[in-house]
């Protein structure tokens, strides 16, 4: 069964006390959200322990925003999948465009990270998406297809049951410019067909594909009505409980 998910990527925002407040507000408002919509929050690493406590007893899943590409050892400043698991993470986001753009995250590195995350029992939200130049050059399908294949074709059909894909056109992230529902849907359909060609129809049908990029309560409904858009990865609007829950109520 395909799952609907609304995930909040807090990025490098909030202090720990602010994050705990936000998590509590989200947990409180989450009662209104239909049971078939899963809520996920992805605070910064420093917040995970405290936010896990704040979410205790709620159905909201905890996610990291990234993980190390090594299991353990002398890698100063890195955070391992076992650490994430031990603090109560169920998911990790991987391959966000900000990681690809500013921190040199490559598809090859992402293969290592996805492998480690799955082995540790985490689920993965893998981000793909073209930048503005690529879209203007008409290369958006090719870019997204290549990112999807380069990473996920190293995994099995079984692994795919613990992977969510987030399509985030880079030109729509934090810009207030949302892809139209039709623009998003055609890419989501393309991603699903890439997955179907490799792993079969059942895997493709079950795959959750999220849209991300200036998604907010006012445009979520139109996006989520599309047959291949199964929820959202939310940045800015996830920093206000009311907006985040407003998006989750848009199904
Ligand atoms: P945004 O970010 O909602 O602020 O555009 C989305 C994301 O980067 O995940």
C-alpha cells in the first residue's frame, strides 16, 4: 500500500528549546491529521534527542537530515547511522540539493549512505531534482532520471519498500516559486516509470514520491490531488506548526 507522507525539513533552523516547542506544537495539532497520512519531522542533529522526547506518545516519526558515509571511527564532525538509530530516528533524508550543491554530495557517496542507512534499519527519503539551468535547457527529465538510477539501481526491490523519493526542483526551494501541479506530476510519473522498469509494477505502485519546493497550505491541495504526488517534503512552512499541519490536512 502506498503511504502518504508530509515531512518537515527544518534545515539549520531553531535552537534546541525552539525545536522542542515546535515539535510539541506539531504533536498537539497532529490529532486532526487523517490516520493514512504519516507525519515526519527532520530537525538538526543537535535536536534529535530532545525532539524524540517531545514526540514520545505521538505518531510522528523522527528523521535526520543527513548521515555519514562511513559506519564509525575517526571521521571528525560526522554522525553515523547507528547514532541516529540510537536516538530514535526512523528516517534520514539523503541527497538534499543543498547537500549536493554546498557539500559536494555525489550520487556515489549517496549509494554508500543509503546502504548504511538501510543496514541500520533506517528508512530513507532520497531527494532528486534539477536546477534552473537544467530546466531551462530542457534537461529536467534526464537529470532526475539519472539521479534516481545512479543511486537506487544499486538496491533491491526489497530495499525499495524502505525508500521514499522526494522530487525537489532546486529552483523552487525556498524561492516562493512552486512547480505547477502539472510540472510536478509529469516528473513524478517519470520517476515512477523508471522504478517500474527496474523493479516492477508492484514496487512502483507502492513507492511514495513527495514533492518539495515552496509547498505551503495554499498550494498543497492542488499538488496532492495529482495521482503520483504522495505528499510533501516541506522546508520553510515546516517551521510553523500551523502551516505544517495545514499542509497535512490538504489531502
Ligand atoms: P522549501 O524547502 O519548502 O522551503 O522550499 C523544501 C526543501 O528544501 O526540502
